[in-house]
C-alpha cells in the first residue's frame, strides 16, 4: 500500500513524469524497475522531493509504492543531476503550486522563531539559577547590584 501524497509531492511526480514521458503511476509502480528511463525519473523525483520538500528516504519510499528507504537512497548514489534540468522542473513545479512554494521556508522560519523563544526562556531560567547561586551564604552578603553585574557579564 502506498502512502498518501501531499500536494507538492504529487505535483513533483506529475512534472517529472510529464518531462520524461512517464506517468506518476508508472514511476510509483513496480514494473520497469531496471529500465534506465524509469531509474532516471525516480532518481530525479527523489532528488527534488528530498531537496524541496525535505522528506526522509523512508517517507519517499512510502510515496513510491512502499519501497524500503535503502532503495530510495540507492537511486541517488552516483546520480548527478543536471542543474539546468532541475531548474526547469522547479520552475514548472512552482507554476503548478504557487501557494506551496514557500512552505518549506515558512516551516524553517517558524522553527527558528520557536527555537529563539526556547533559547530566551532557557536564558531567563539560567539567569534565575545564577541569581540564586550568587545569593548563597558562601558568596558573602547579597549585593544585588553585584549579582546583577555578574549574571549579565559586566565587570565588577
């Protein structure tokens, strides 16, 4: 059983298939496993899905008819994509998916913002821990200004 495709992956398969004269069903099917034309189509689609959508080989294998991830990674071994061909296909994919072209960038940006918020929270937690550490009796009397300068990395 094959995994459901997201819209962008379906468009990639359709564009690569149309470019090489192969239907997406043939690309995902088990027939013609060793024919060079089908290998090239699968390698090109795998490359684009990996680069532009960010799927793992296991996910791509599911999209290609429940193939093992090592089979999908093998398609890219020794595969040297023609950059002009790749750019042409990306342009065609962009035309067919205008609202999906920035999905990956949007996901990356949202992850960056989430990580920034997490770092900020950890920094505040660390400052509070350091404040409590410097207020311990072995550090002498609690001079709050000195503690603040130490926590913020300012000279004494």
